[in-house]
């Protein structure tokens, strides 16, 4: 099957490469000529484990190509995926749909024969209706069906998520579209990929509801962590105890500095705006956003408290800057308000991240960047673990203690055991487990 993927960002590039790996002929389209040229040369603009190999192998096999020529790609396609960005709109928090609508108008003029136009971008409820209206307005003769097929990819595990999905949600009531999309995902039948057909508006809401619920789980365990610290409990054991209940589940019950990234903050804000437009209060999600924003800034106070309440003139070393490991994504990363708070309190900040420092420099230009964890920690008054990269899980603790000016470690991801850190002579502060002194 011939597929056009409009947009070569995170979702478009991963989806296009995976669909090509299924055996389809996929043309990825972007209006950024430099980006397309780089992709043709094998340069991958994002950090995602395994994506470079997947792109290279399918490009070599002739199943995956890149172009700026949208009309040619769409004209030959059986299915056209819209996978462009939908960032928060400046000023009101609504999803910015300008890229989606621009793509729809351009697609309209290039259609030839029956085509299913599939929105993969995360879009508010009713966006598919407007996409269809725009296409039919621009090309009344178009033989199309507009469907919704939201993505559920985790950065750092996106290829596995695409190939071994929990569910594939398809929003359409049209039998021709169901048959065609079923054929696109037929290779997953060997993995028993659960294909769920529903109405288009329902599919659009499923995506937002899923992300809002996961953001709520994160925020819930973060608040329980604060309580655990006050009452002398261990939040990790609490999380394990409640997560063993299969009605709750263990995923997304890891206490930390708050959620970030390209999806949860943006999508929780967007579903609130959708609800407000329809006069429906979503008080839980309102609280989730407020608590999460406050928490990120509070992490700087946690570091300050570990150093006696003052950061003036002190050096703080950060390990990890991206919002999660195995990505270079800095969008709404907890490290950004953390650094701002540390600097506001008078600290000198240096940092190391295995993949995100190039992106971080654009967000945090006024800190020092280091080549490895130990040069980052050299003569620092405190070391803060911000992102749980695997490289930070087995640090040489004796060496770390030697290079630090003060043996203070603030672990915002709970990747070390308090008794282990105490045995090495550290003053160790973590999330929801209290403070350990040597």
C-alpha cells in the first residue's frame, strides 16, 4: 500500500519508518527542505533508540522516501496521514491547529481517486469534522474519508510501542476506510494487535483522556510522596503496595519532580480548554496541572534545604536534563524550572546529559555543560539526579564522593537505596523517603 505521511516530526518519522518496515511504501513529506535533505542523507533530527537503523534499512530497501513535494506524494497515496505538530496556542492553552488545517488544504488539491485521510496528530474533539469540511470545500469532487488514528507512543520506546501496541484506535464509521486501515495494520495481526473501531469524535477524545489519566496517576503519587516524607513512610513501597492491585496497576506510579515532555502538559491543558468550551468542569485535571507546575519549582527548595537552606554562592551539579531518559526532548522538562529556581537562589549550576545537551543549550544557555558525571560533580556542593538515565544507575559512588565538595546527593528519581548511600557517607535526599545522613 502507498502511504503519504505529512510531517517528519517525532510521530510522523517513527510512524512512517514503522509502516515502511511492515512492507508499505511510505513517503514522508515536510516543507523544511533542509530537514528532508538531512533525512535523505541518513541524519535523524530526533534521538530515539533504534530509529536511525530502521530509517536507513527501509530507505535502502526503497520502501521509505522523503520529499518536500506534497502533491506528488498525496496523488499516489491510498492513505494520507496528517502527523504535524499541535502545540499549545500562545495565550489560551488551546491546541494550535494551524498546521493541521494548512495540511488539509494542501492535501485537498492533490487528491486523485479514493483516499483515506487519517489524522494522527493529537487534536481536539471535532477537528476531523473541520478537516473534512476544509477538504470538501477546496475540492468538492474529492472521494475521501477522514478518519482519526491517534498515536500512543512513548518517547524512548516508540518503535516497540508502534509494533506491539496495547490498542490501535481508529475513528471512522465508513466501511471502506475501516477495510483500508485494517489492511495498513494487518501485519500486526501476528502480534494480535487490538484494532478498535469507534466514532471519529470518540477516537479524538480517547487520546486526550488517556494522557490526562496518566498525568493524574503521576501527580497522585507525587502528592502521596510528600505525605510519606512527613509521616515517615516509603513512597516506593506504597506505590508497589497499591500497584499490585490490578485495578490500579504499577505503571506511572513513580514519584519524581513532576511530568513534562511534549504530550502530558500540552494535552492536559487542551482537554481543559475543550471542557471549558462545552461548559464542563474537569476539576481533577485542573488540580493535576496546578500541582505539577508548583512541584517543578519546589524541587529547587528541596535542593536548598539539603544544603542548609541557602544556595548563595554554592555550586549545584545536575545529572540529566531531558524530561525522561532515552530522548533528547527538553519540552517542559522539570530541569528548566529547577535550574531557574536554583539560579534565583544564587546557585551556580552545571549539568550533564547523555543526549540532551544540544537541545538544553537553547532552553538553558546560562549554565555550564560538562562531559561526564564526574567532571560535572567536581567540587560541587550538591549533586542532583534529575533524569533517570541508565548511565546514572551505577555511578562509582566512592569516586563521586571524592570529587564532590560536600557529600550531598538529591535524588529526584529514587534510583539509589538510602542505606547504600548512607554506607558510602552521603547526605542523601530523595522523593518520599526522607533524608539519610551518613
